[in-house]
C-alpha cells in the first residue's frame, strides 16, 4: 500500500482585495521542503524517534532537514477489543481485552500562515488511519462593515476570515496482487412475512453487493447515496470461509467544495469528488502541479481529465483518490493560533444519505438528463448542443445547467437567473410542476408534428423551389383547413404556454386593464419624446463642458500633494505632542492633601469671620456718618453713644487680635516642618 497527500489548498473569502479571491495551493509551496525540525515534547512525544529528510530545493545539492519526521508508539486511550462475561446472578466469569497501541508517523508542514500536521497511524488489527489537523496563525482583515458576513471578531478591530481547507490523498492498494475490484455494499430495508409467523410482517435490513465497472461509476455522490461501504477486494483470493479478501475504505470527513464555481478553484478540480477509483497509470501520478498557484484558472494538470477515458476498473491495478476537508469559522479562542481539536480531518468513515426517488423534484444527474432529453425532443440542435456535455464532474454539470437555463429562459419557461429551478433545488414544488408542465406542452406539440398524419404541418408557409406556387398555396390551404377542423384549435385560443416571460408577468397586475386608446398612447409618446429631448440636451451640455488643461491638472495635483503632505506633518506633530507632553500629565497620580489641610481650613474660616467683622464695622461707620449729618446729630453725640461705639471697637479689636494669634501659631508650626513653604506643603504630588 502506498499513500500520500497530494494537494492541500485553502480557499478564503472576504471583502478586502487580499482575501476576496485568496487561494493558497500548498503544492506550489513545496510541502516537503516546508516540513522543518519537530520539537520533542510538543510536536511529538519526548520519547519519539526522529528521522531526517533530504530535499533537492533552492540549491544545486540536496538539503538536509533535521528531525522533520517522528515515529512513536501511542496508546489510544480505549481498548482495541474487550468483553466482560457474567452469570445470571451478575457474578464474574471471565474478561478478555487488548490495548489499542499503535504506531504513529508524523510530519508537520508550515506553509504561509498554516501548519499542517499529517499523521499515519498503524493499528494492531491491520488498519491504517490517515489524519490531518491544522493550526498556525489566522488570516485576518480589518473589521470593516462589509467584512462582517465573512467572519467574527477575534480581536480589537480584527476579523478572522472564513476558509475551507481541502486535502487530496492518493492511495494505491494491492490486495493479493494488482488485479483488484471495487464494490459497494448498500444497505436497504424490506418488509416480508415472518417465516415463523406468516401472519406478521417483519421489516429487515439487508445489503446488496454492487460491482463498479468504470471510473465514472465509482464517483461517490454525497447528495444521492444510500448508506454504503466502499470495498477494494481481490475476486480470486478468499479465506477458508470463502469470503473474498479486501479492505474497507472509511471516510469520516467527506466535504462539498463550496467554491466549485470560482475561477481560482479550477486547479482543484478533484475537490468535487469525495471519493473516486481510477485505473493506475504512470502518467497520472498527481492530481495537480506545482504551477497551480501561478495559474489556477487554466491548470497544467486537470484531475477531471483523468476520468474522460472512463477506463474499466474490474480486475485492474486500482488507485483510490479521496478528498477530505473542513470549513473553518475563526473565533476569539483561536487567537493567537487555532487549536487542533476542532479541525482534525480523520480519513475513516462514510456518510449516511437518504435516497430520494422522485425524479422530477430531485436535484442531480438524472434530472439534468431528463431535461436534456426533453429539449432534444423539442429541437435536435439543442440536443446536439447538450449531448456532448455528458457530466462526470460537477463543473461539467454546471456548464450544461447554464446552457439549459439559457434555452428555457429564451422559451419563456423561467427567468434568466433561475439556476435553482433548473437544478431542482427550488423549494416551491408548485414552480417545479408549472415549469415541467409548460415544457411538456411545448415538447408534445413538436412531437405531434412528427406524426406522419400531420407531416404537412411541419413547414407551412415556406416557399420552396422544389414545388410551384400553386402547390405551395394548396399545401398551406390544407394546413389551415386541418388546423381549423382539429381539436388542437382550441389549444391555440387558450394556450397553456405563457408567451410573456415570467419576470414581465410578475410586473403586470392581476386584473389587466383595457387597452389604452390611440389618443392616450399618442399623448404618452409625445411626453416620452419631450423627456428624451430634455435628457439629450443635458447630455449635450455635459459633453460640451471645457476639459481641463493638462497643466492645470498637474498644478492641482501638486498643490493637493503638498497640502496632504503638510496635513500629514501636522498630524504627526500633534501625535508626538500628545505622546510627549499630554500623556505624562494624563498618567500622573491624583494629588493627596497634606496634614496642614485642616489647619488652613480652620484659618480660612477665621479669616472669613474677621472679614465679616470688618464689614460690620464699616456699616457702623457709615451709619454713624449718616447720623452725624442729620438734624438731631447733637442729641446722638452724647456721651452714651460714644461709649457704646468705643466698646464695640474694642470688642472687634480683641477678636481680630485672637485671629492674628491663631495665624501666628499656625505659621510657627509650619516653620517647624521639613518644608518651609505653606503652599508647597498643602499639596503633595
């Protein structure tokens, strides 16, 4: 058995120019030359055996890559097989089991931002498991509004773009020699009378062996397939129980190529085939080339060409081509790099898909073949156009679908963009039924024209040199007579074929109004003519606008460049000023009050009281002055009022003296502290 990963591309999607059409083909980056030294204890167990590799790249002699492959024994953490036996009372009888130790060969390729971990796992029962896990750094873009449909925020103003990782493996299996076969075991159910109780029906599951004879028949269709097992066997080699020897192909990660219609995905033509079996050929060594990255639109090697010869695969040297992959939607936990737990792609099991038997309403190749046959009945040229496009690949099927869509939309059966209707993926079954009803009407009418009894109805009204005008007139007359007397005349009056395309019908009201009069049509035409003239005048004026001279444009360009340069300098200066001057002040700690704060607060209160006393003395003085100027000033200047004034002055002087003493004590305390400045001690920085 020989196995290896041929081409692991990754396809990104996004709005920015970089990721909008980004496709990385690892084959162009040289997978082997991108596999560097592995770290013991991280990439591989510390007890693993390491192997060097040599690659002839980037030089005129082979280069040695130290410890780029490791081999180690691994316990899978569950028994390979076991059974516990107990008696009717639950007592122990015996136990037997085997540990699931396996041999793992591992290498890791670091390509661009991705790291691919390839494991080849050999089990004790002879099974081989191929496993791939991806990690590395995320491919990200700025979180612009139009990037939102292509990923989630993984960091500040950063979006991790969605992408699809694909891997294509080539496996050459020889079971007892190179003459092997490929068979499918499909599982079905059936209900039949019970042999022991004939009155009761029993539903049973059974399998059916199907020999696959050609390469195209071996294509695994994920959408329309039963539960099945894929078997590579030797028809002439059997065990002692006369069971043919072979290997079963498990496929746990079949994936549908999302961007199969993308132009950059043409170099990955193999991605449309989850599993396909081909006959071994020396020239079909790889599914792509190292030039795929440079020209993915017209690849040097197109895997789809391998199936064009449709070789027989019965008792031949067979090659298995398997595609597996995963679709990743990065999230915040993937920073700084995605983990390998959710992105592993084991190559071990097949999928369970239900079979839908209704041909008309089922997407797939049978439906396309039916449409192709109907259109060929309508017009032989349409049949010739489609007959050469028999599909064995989804891209080929898409080509036929586009041609069928063009023909049916030209006939008014559907819209020009009804791709889902042609594919059979239209959710509304009513539209599907109406589409086929109209198509069958057209085909039936054309098919009736081939009836010998109505042969003269094929080309009515055609002037031919082989017959005279009189003969042609008689033939046309007979045609009209036959048509008038036929039951088909009623179909001509009430046809089921809509002559108006569906998109125009949708714009028309349900209850169509009466046809407009000639006068109203004439008025409308005149209005349209006037509107067209006005628009034409506007276009003429716009066309006659003087063009700017090249010198003026250059001057404006230089001026704009200078202004933008100065604006950039101002922005840079402002940024430097903010970083140099404003940021240190913004980052300073909050000020803290010293122990003199309460003292100054008390002094400030006393000063306010003293100021109030002075204001009171000032008011008393003004009052005394006004009284002295009054007519009764002589009575007021008596000794009694003089004494009261002296007492009030003395009380104010004493209060002021107390305030001065308190202030002197506070100043003396401040002089005893380490700081000599009262203001500098008030705030501590």
